[in-house]
């Protein structure tokens, strides 16, 4: 099992879909830099537990769609397999909304429907 605290290990203000949308930490960055690596490190029946409410006030739909459902959209993993690999923890019951939205966005994503082209600025 792997635990990833989004507010502490990624950003206290995650926002935007793409690198090009924001100067803050985007869903694209979350997926490509962190989430995919976490998935690659999992062993067979392990899960990633995402802590949603520690240091984060909330999430925009663009961040959640790109960060989580992008795994399916870009063909990295089927929705059912992805949902078997993730779970969520929060102490603030208001964050159950974000968990539900993440699952909804994953379910709505079409596997491999887009080719990933990075919007990360040249370094």
C-alpha cells in the first residue's frame, strides 16, 4: 500500500488541467509526475490511498479530470483496473464529494481516446 497526501506531497492549491493553464500545480503534472509513478510501483493487490483533505481546501473539476481520469483517457489503464488500485481518505466529510467526482470522471473517461501531448513548458 502506498499513501499519497495531495496537500503535503503535491500542492496545497492544486488547480488547472494542464501545465499551460496555470502557474500552480496542475492535474497534468500530478498525473504525469506523481500518479503514474505511484501506479508503476504497486505490487499485485496493493492500492494507493490518496489523502484528500490535509492542507487542501478543495479541487476543481479540471484538476480532478486530468489528474485522475487522464490515466484512462490517455490509455495508461482501464477504468475498472484503476478503481481497483486507488482509495481515498479524508476526515472532513465534505471531501466525500471529491471522491465521488473522481470516480465519476474515471467512469466517464474513454480508454485511449486521446494521445497524450505534454503542455509542459521547455525548461
